[in-house]
C-alpha cells in the first residue's frame, strides 16, 4: 500500500530511529521528515537514509500553521506520526511558554492541517473505521503524574501532570482525542516511558552521564537519586511505533514500557561500573564523580508502565534486557566521539554551565 507519511521531529532522538526504520522497511511508503532543527535536531542522525528515494526532508516549524498546511498539500500527506516536541523537564521549568507554543499550539496546528486536508480528500472516518487517514500522537508516561503506592500506569490511569512539560503533553493528548471525537479525525496515541540509546542529545540522564564520565566532570544526581524511572530502549520503541501505526485501533491508547525500573542513583552506579571497564579505570573510580545536587522542583518520584495491552493486543514486547541495551548505548557514544563533541559544542555547554554552576 502506498502511503505518504509525515513524521515530525524526525531529526531528533526517537524520531531519527523511527525515520530510519520506516524508510528501510517500507520502500513503498514516501516518508516526509519535518523538523525545525532546534538544538536537539541533528541531520547527522540520518546520514544513512538521506539519499533514499522514498525519503524527503522538510525544514519547518509545527508552530507555523501555514507551513503545516503547505506540507500536507504538497506531499499529499495521508498519515502523521507526531514526535516533534520540547521534551526536557528542566527547560520547561525555566521557560514554560516554549512548551505551550510547541507542544500544544504546534500539535493543534498539525491537527487543523490534517483535518482540512483529509476532509477534502475523504480521509476522515468515524472512530474504528477503515480507509481513512491516521494521526498517531506519540506522548509520554509523565502525563500520569507520580506513583507513590506501588502499581503501574495503565491506559485507564487518570492524568495528573506535575511539570510544565507533562502538562503541555497532557494538553496535546487531550486535543488529539477531542479532534477525534469532534471531527472524526482517525487517531491513535501511545504513552512511553524514558527512552535511552544512540543519538540522544546529552541533556538527558544517560548520555549526560556518559559524556561527563568520559570527560572527568561531575555526575549531577538530583536529591538522593531515589527517583525511579522505567527505561525503554529507543529501537524497541521504534518497533512499537511501527506496530501501533499499522495495527493499533483508531481511538485507542497504548502504553509502551521497557519493564526496567531503576532508581536514578543505581542506574548511575551501573554506568560508572561499565565506564570503569571501558576506560580502563580501577573499579569504583568513576563513581567518585557523583555529585548530589538540589532536587528538581516538582520532581515525580516514580514512573512505571504496564505495557500489557500492547503485548496482548499487538504482540509487541522489548527485545533486549536493560543491561544489553545499556552496554550497546555506552559503546555507541564512545565510538562516536565526534558526534558527541559536535552536539555539545554550543547550546549544551551554555545551558548546563548556567544550570549547574548555581548548585
């Protein structure tokens, strides 16, 4: 089946893995990568597919409504996988309006463009129908808030966002559902746990620690490091997105998790142990770089995903253990020193120099 799929945020961390998978696996599809190339977007992430005949890159910002309408018209877009977002909690605390503008207004712009284009082409259909378009919104488990008494997030868990970032993602989730219910826009939503793997901008925990371990810099751990996260290998997430896009039911939500809960401090200690071996250091040497810093405002204690629905209904489950994925991730960053130094040469240094010098 021929499809023209718009993948937003395709030059970013998760997006580049999804682009690569779809371009290579589905030569009959035309994949349009739309990215505004902010600090987290890097065209180096897609060098291996940039010349593919079924791939097109469009530099545009989802905050630009007119540009979104133009993309839908010029490329006859019939499907969207929406990954473009501001995603770093610390940044949302210091600049919440950037998250409102991109995550909420940007998503609404995409929904409006899809609604108008698909109405004209007869691609709107009642929920559960077939033969229409597909708007796949990729979201986060942070919309559910924090788990304090055990248990797991399910697709029925009530929303309780605690940061400007998670509030903006919750709002965008609600807009997608509202357009489905009001305008019969065919949609699916997935909420995933923390991703890790290659090509991630080093403001996030794992690549930040790897980078600082390599350079002998402090390893900033919030509070006592007792916050718990469920970790999902990015390539497994890309496979899950593939499955949900093709087999998920219109109007449904699917939680995607890695079955890998770790306290932040325990994760950092495992990374230190791996890096001791990779860098030829004495056991315990890297752990001396750990520095405890003032906890993040409104820091959720624990996230954990129940991924039972996607396993039961769509047959997806993680392919590798966390230890295997972490080892591969460390190896990739150490083998791609130029990529790491290039992306940390500007915005990263300025941002973190300002943040951590205050703590």
